[in-house]
């Protein structure tokens, strides 16, 4: 935009930084986990066809005052604001400048419009799908990881192995997830004596009174019994694991019958119960206490919390089932092998759920991961990652209910099926990566 408005230049520059240079870490998460910003741009989260993908406010005067007079035509300077509000020629000039600037970007702008003090951008979905999914598949489980920083963080904790109450278990889980996230973000973690090489010393504790010299302290909330709202001291971590194991077994019996009591199901039930315990203890902000229903019998509140873990595992298992069915049909000669992702026609992915899966979940994930942890404050919002995957699974579930991914083996249907398979196999990689951070063992059948 040579000679154009500095305001518009800045807005274009923000988009260029994200969609042409550094999309891997350009989304900023607000206090509402559904809202993301790209500089001055707000990422829209639903009704994309109607509302667009990104929106930004602009100042009519600032946008117009530095434009060449040849672009504005003869009016007096005091009427420029009015022209910017209503002049379609100026609107078209501004919109076209955004589209033109993005022509060389890997992820381009398809449409741009100005209305009521807002600039609304719609992205070229084909280029976005291709760029993001190729990056996701090529990185695999390293998607969202960052290069080694050369920075060492010393971590210590008040965890007492022989003291196996639920609060200690929560402290241990938080500590382990924090280490995995920091390592994925490129830090080196030292759990031994701190050395001069450490850029930060971090201590996790259940005791808010703990103060250590030159050490940042992260206080973790205790586990309470919801019947009395006091710290639970009578039910140990092992007792709670067995309790959740019985819950998972009972729920599985309702679905699979008495087969569940046979030895081959033991690992399956154990994976479900471990996942339930982890989600139970980490779905609340780490610094806040968490209240659990610790009655020995299976209760409605625990049934609802069980659905948190099983819902995640169920949606992952559905992905695995679809991909397995496809591979079986390839071996049987029903389908040709999956075409390489580089040759996939992502212009065929036209549903809103498909765009939401990529744009609201796959694309911002590296940014979300980077913002989970602020070692210097310190803060660690592990619960946001669980909520993120729950929201992802809700979107995925809605997609399953509306779309049949595996189609009849007709030649004209294969390109769409292949594009959808590349999308859901990418979602599988993303979910595997998140499960690994929580040490949750995903199951292939539910």
C-alpha cells in the first residue's frame, strides 16, 4: 500500500505476520478460552460464512487522511470521515489492498469488506487447510513444540511419595504435566539441586505460606470432599483410583455386558480409570481447590465427571475406528490407497465443522500451548488444555453426526473422502499430543 494509510498498513502487517510469517505462535488467548486475537484482529469463532474469519475496528479519519488524493477524489478534508463511512469506492480500494497484499502469502485473504467501522476478512480456506495440515502431518507429535531455548528451569516440589492423599496426587500430576509442557516449549528441566545455569527456580507446593529465597512459588489448590468442603485426608490416592475403576467398570458393563469382567478388559478399565482420575484432578485451575464427590457408591456427579474423560477417549476411538476401516478396505481392494496430502483437494472441505476443527483448534494449538505457562509469574493453566480438548471433541462429535467420512468407492467421491481423512488423521495426531502431555493412554475402542 505505497502512500496509503499507516493504520491500514499496520492492520495488514499484523495479518501478514500471522498468515505469512509466524502463524505458529501468533494467536493470543483471552480470558475467555473461545476468543483469540491476532494483534488488533479478533478471530471469529462461529457463523464463519456470515460473519467472516477475522474482524478489526478502524478509524475512518486515520484510514483516510494519508491516502493519496487521487484515491479520495475532490472533497474537502472535513468531509473525509463521511466519505470513509459511506463511499463504496473507498471501501473497495481498502478491501482490494488487503487481498492484493496477501497474494504472495501461503495463507491468503479471499474476501475483505468494510461496514459499520469494521474491517471483516475471510480467508482462502484451501490455502489455510493445506498449509496447516501439511505442517501438522510433517511435525507429527512434535506439532506445537518449539526449538530448544538453551534455558534451564530448576523445578522442585513438596510432593511426599509416602503421603498418598488426593492433594499430594494432584500436586504430583500438576508437576509432571508442567514438566512435559515446558519441555515441549523448548526448556530444559532440572529436578536436582539448582545450579547457576538455571534461568529460573520454580517450586510447587500445597502450602501458601511457603516462601523460598530467589524461587518462584506456584501454590496448588487442595482436594476437598464436597460433603464437607474440607481437605480430604481419609481417602487415599489408591482408594480413589479403585473407586474410579469401579465407576468405569460399571459404566462399561452397561455397554458391553459381562465380558467386561474377563481378564482382557483389565487394561481397558485401568486406562479409563486413570484418565478419569487425571481429568477429575486437573480440570480446575491448579491454584484453585477442587471438590470431589467421594461417596463409595456410584453417584450422579461422578457419572457426569466420568463423561469428561470417556468423552475425550470415545471421540479419539471413533477417529481410530474410521481410519482402521479405511485401511482394511484398502487391503481388500475396495479403496485405492490414500493420496499424498500434498495432492489433496482441500477446496472440497466446505462444511463449517471442518473449518472450525482446523481454524479454532488445530491452527491455534501451538499458540495455546505457549500461553499455558508463564514461568516468570508463575502461572500454569493446565485446565485450559483440558477444556480445549473437550471443546474440540464437541465440534468433532457434531461433525461425525452430520458427515459420513467413508463413502462409496466411486471415483468422483474419492477426492473429498481423501481430504476428510487427512483432516481427521491430523486431529488424531493433535489429540495424541495432548494425551501424551497428561500421560493419558488413549484407547482404540470404546
